[in-house]
C-alpha cells in the first residue's frame, strides 16, 4: 500500500517539523511494507534529497485554491498560519496529484507528519466509499459543531482516491464558498472565521455521514497510555519534539497548561513513547516501550 504525507517548503525550514517527518519516514521504513510518498509544494532542497535517499517518492503539486486561502489568512492572521493551513490542505490534493503522475491505486493511506509507525497498518478489510478515519461521538476529536454521529480526525485517513477525485472540484467550491456559513460554537472566535482554517472541519462538514470509521489502533494518541496493539501512534497535541521544552516549561503558558492536562493520567507512558520515537533518529528503534504488535491484533 502507498502511504502519503505532505508539506510545503516553508515547513521543511522548521527543524522540529523536519524531525517529525524523518521519524515518520524511518518508522515506516523500519516497521512496515508501505511505499512511501510525499506530496510537496516547493523546490528541491537538502531535506528533499534526504527523503528521496530513504525511498520517498516526491509528487510536486500546488494547492489549487492557494490564492483565495492566502488572501483570507494574511488579511486576518499571519504568514505562519498561512504556512500551516496551506500545508495541511495538501492532503486533499493527493487524488489529483496521483492522477497527474499516472498512479491508479484505488486506496492509499494518508497521515500527518507527526506519526510513528509501530507496525504494518494492514487496512485491507476497509474499503470506504470516500475515506475512513478515526473519530469520536460528540466531537471528541474536533472543536466544531459539525453534526452527524461521529466527528473524525483528518490526521490518519484511508482514502478512496477515485471517489475523492470525482468530488474534488465540488469540495473545493464548498470550502471557498461556504466557510462563513458553517455552524460552529460562538465562544471560539478563531473558529468562527472560514473553512480555510481547518481541513478537518471542511472534510467533516462536506463528507458528513459518509465517512467510514477506523479502529483507534490506526490513530493512537499516546496521551491515552500504552496500547500493545497500536499500529500508528499520532502525536496529536504535544509533539515528541516538544518534550524537552515541555519539561522546562518553555512552551506558551496556555499550551503548557493544555498539554499538562492532556498527559497527566499517562505521563510515564507518554514519556516512553517520546523516547521510542526519538530513537529512530539515532537508528536505535529497538528501545520502543513494549509496543510490539501481535499479528493477530
């Protein structure tokens, strides 16, 4: 199976992002049989050279609605948010980039860069109409009032590339035209703006009630503690690259408090996940904290 992650060139200029991406690639190489792909908006650089030397095929693309996104974000926020949002939306370009590259796989795996692979995902039993993702009742993984039984995290998705390609133009039109009309909690001013601020909200809203649910082992947050059956660890929150800053209380106060609350029940397990993740950079992933996966899982 092909695995995709994505980023733009400005993200590769962030040392912490580079480490996250490298560990995602190295863990996929070490623990899975996935074919590794990067959807990328940018020029050739040293980090792209490194990725290609580790078996990553790079598909270059540009976000089709970059200009309206750029206009909105810079008028209201910052260049840093533009970097983050334009990079995040690249996941929606995967079916288009595959078509242009002559790739015809009907199903591919997408993850954010802040994941670590513990074992082969083995997703053959899932054949979603559009995509499959992990979610929770009542919006436990999102900040949006979206509707539908589950709200889904877009950080790990099994994508039906043919179906998503057929919906692509309508999805883009929806993001551009309907962002302001989406119903979201009034107490959170930032999220009252536009769907440009969240690919996750846009995907949830557009594909509401048409998303197949993945088991949580494919999108396991280490704040939930150790799981011997977890196949994809997703640092959705405090990144393993932020651990030292977190210990030294150097994070922004509101984020420090948020992460303290997030990991307080399983702090020891979380730290072991951090140590295991960082070990891939020194070619010593054998130090993982007892997370071997049974083939019968």
